[in-house]
C-alpha cells in the first residue's frame, strides 16, 4: 500500500513539474511578442522622426 501511494504522489509531482514547464514556455512566448511589438514600434517611430527632422 505504501508503495502505490508513493507512486501516486510521484506521478502528481511529475505532472505538476510538467505544468510549470508549460507555463514558463508561455511566458517566453509572451516576452518574444513584446520584443517584436517594441521593435515594430521603434521602426514606426524612426521614420516619423526622420520626416519630422
């Protein structure tokens, strides 16, 4: 009985670890999107500055 309970908790731990990894990946994707948006905004601002100056 003890062994099966241990296995159950081990599986739970592994599942939790996998979920955490997935969350981290999602955060990375969001950061990449933010960087892309920033780059696009900078590129949009630069020509505006050139025409203004």
